[in-house]
């Protein structure tokens, strides 16, 4: 499975099937927010530690994409499409997914997050626990840049985040960047 397979499978929502809100409109705003958030977390991971392997020629690299725009830069102006079409998109998603799962474990929601990775049914998570795991700052920034209310965003994330994580982890584990590339 490559990154393009993942994105093509989610262009109409995480299950790959058109939804009422996504019909004819491409990827749903919530799915876009989830992918942007995962990429952002991956970029933050690399900008706070060492830089991954050299970016492809002409690619700004992960740190350059985070530079001035932060999460908002990824969710507007084609930043997410630019990152995910570049050589570092798979690395960012893989690192971001790992970072997100660690965050869920640290807030006591590891069982839910682990069920999204494992084969079998995904465990539900309350909007309150989801907000606690994501964090108020990131949640507020996601709401601001998607144009969604906080409540609508949490409702959408509660519904779609488990499916996106499930879709990104078909082998029952966080994939290595080379598996997504």
C-alpha cells in the first residue's frame, strides 16, 4: 500500500465511499483535518528532533513546510497537498500517527487508539476524551482552520479519526514510512 493508495481511498471519506457531505466535493473537511493534523504532528516531531533523510530535490523538506504556516499552512493554500505529494509525506504521516497514538496512551485512551490499529472493531471514544487526548490548543487550531465549530469538529473527529487510523494501519501496526511511500 502506498501513500497515493491511502489518499485515493480516503478522497471521499475514510471508508472510501462517498458520503452525503463529500459527494462530488472530494475529501471531507474532517478527513482533511485528520490528515493535516497527522502531517503537522509528524513535522513537529522532526523539527524538534533530528531531520529525516535528505528531502527530494526541489522539496522544501518537512521543516520548511512547518516554517511560517504551522497547521494552518497545511490546511489552506494547498500546503497539505504539497506535503503529501512530496517525498516526505509518508514520513510525516507515519511519524504523526506514532506521535498521536503516544499522546492517546499518555491521556489514558491507549485501548481505544490501539483498537483502531488492530484488526477487529474500533472502540468508541467520547468527545470529551477525544478533546483531552488531542489537546485544546490543537483542537482550537483545527476548528479555526477548517471553519468548523468545535462541537462539529469533535463530532466529526469522533466518527472519522478511528476510520482514518484504521485505514492507515492495514497490517495492524503503524507502518514504516517506506511502506506508505
